[in-house]
C-alpha cells in the first residue's frame, strides 16, 4: 500500500474514534502528519463522501458513506428486521423511544431506534457502539454472563478501558448485575431529563444473550405506576421477541458469535499501531 493511501486510512481511523468534529491542525498533531498532508487526506475522504464538513465549521466529521457502511452492517442482524413490528408496538405502548442493541463481541451496537411522533428523545444515536459495561442495555446483556465469560470481560476492560477498572472491581457493580439478572431488567429514573428507562436482554433458547431492548418513557405524575407499566410492556415485548427467535434460532445467531470476542474491536478500542 502506498504512503498516501496509508495517510488516508490513518486520518479516517483517528476521526472515526473521535466523538467531536476535528480540524486540520488538531488532526495533523494526532496523526503526526504535516497540516498540508493531513488536509489533502481530508479532502480526498470528503470527495469520496466518507467525511463531511461540520455545519458552520471548518472541521470534519463522518460522512454519508460511513453511514452506508453502518447500514450494511445492520443487515447482518435478522432480528432488526423481523423484530421491528414488536419493537414498534412497544414504543407505541409506552409512548416513548425504544432501541435495539445487538451484541458483537464485548460490545453492544445500536441497530434500531423507533419513536412515536409525539416523543422525540435523542439521547442515543443509531449505530452507537459501546463496551457492554458502559450502557444500560449493555449491562442487561452482561448480567447474563456466566462466571467464566464475566472473567474474560473483566480482562478485556483492564486492557482497553483501564479507567473503568475501579468501577468494575466494586462489589456494588456485580451486585447490581445480579439484581438485573434476577429481576430480568434494569431500570433508571432520570428526573433532570424527565424520563424513565428500562432495559432487558433478549436470549436465544440456549440462554445466550443476543441483544437488548432499551425503552425510554416520559415521567408522568404517577411515576410509580408509569414505571410498572413500562416494565410490564418491556417484558411482553421480550417474550414476543424471544418466541420469535426460539421458532427459528439458527436464523438469528449472529455471524460474529463465531469470532473470539477478544479479537473484535471497534474504533474507540483499536490497539494503537506501533510507533514508527
């Protein structure tokens, strides 16, 4: 591969790891290229629609081609399409937003978001990919792990998320996971946002956690009753989706499940290339 192509891929790699748009000066420092070389790489990626200019800014962010690649990834998950009616019905029942996240290795990737017109809640993004311990729905999946798999996940966190080690070593973290597993769901009330969240895992007949649902409903005057209704609706949706998977489990097994989770990385966790 020639040097120019390597520069382009390195620029794309760094930008894909950033949660904020980046300008030429910042990017050239991060990548170790001259500003002129970094700019040429950015323009090339912009012309190919992998990057675009951020609104009212000279900085760059992900473009439509990266979104197209994400959609092509989503097509690998049969549950996204087959489960859409049940997920849509759940959103209507709770009057809020529902998202489906699929497990890929030690991550959860959000592949579907449905929301009724009267309730637009944009806390989460389609395609967002996070390590399991970092999100509510990811922890719903993590709660289903046996001791061996949980130990492997802790090793992964120590290597790639050292800032989270202290949290995960607390007994309270694992106690919360046991509570989630016993209850069958996780819940959270966010008064500052005016919403109530509930998440549950979706399991194959083997007990393997394949995915998770997150339902977000606006807080009402009768908060306790609203929470109970949200959890009940979430359980009904879980039963429907797990029955769907049980009828034809081979169709829903992720092709990524055959890979070693320790060998699956998303941009934020990619090992840094060796210096030089």
